């Protein structure tokens, strides 16, 4: 069961703007980690907390209590890591020399996708 905090204020548009900023910020941060990390796969250690933090932030924006969201955020972060790693490995093998750019793109796009999926669930009144 989802519990919302009664003290949460803001219109749906304001919440969506806050959520959108959080999603884009996390996407940029994950992309930067993917670009700057020279060892393929090692970036997942730093990207997973960014993705988990994004889910927790979105839950907070929509007034969903953190304990319920924390379990879901771990699942989304793990899923993002698996999808991201597999995609990056495949793409890097196709485009040698552009590994950093490919890893950055995959990290950013997977993080954004997670954020938008969570946002859709929250707007429908569901759990993150």
C-alpha cells in the first residue's frame, strides 16, 4: 500500500517539473560517470546509486513514503545496471574507440528511462 505524506504541496505541473529536473540531472550525472570511467563495467558501481537516488527523489516529489520506495529503487537500479552493461558491451564491440561515448550515452539513456517509468507509475498513483 502506498502512503503519501499529507504535508506535500504543489500542483501536478510543479511536481512534474521537479521530477523532470531530477530525471535530467540524474541522466547527466550517470552519463558523466559513464564517460569518465575508463574501465568498462566499473561505472555501474557509481551509476546504481545515482539511479536509486533518482527513484527516491521522485518518490519524495510525489509524497510517497521512502520505506516502500526504497525497495523498489533497488530493483530499478539493478535492472538499469544489467540493461546498461549489456547494451554498452554490445555497442562498444561494434564501435571500437568510442567506448567512453557509448557508455555515457547508455548510462544517460537508461537512467532517463528508469526515471520516466517511475514518474509514469507515480502519476497513476502507483508505487515507484
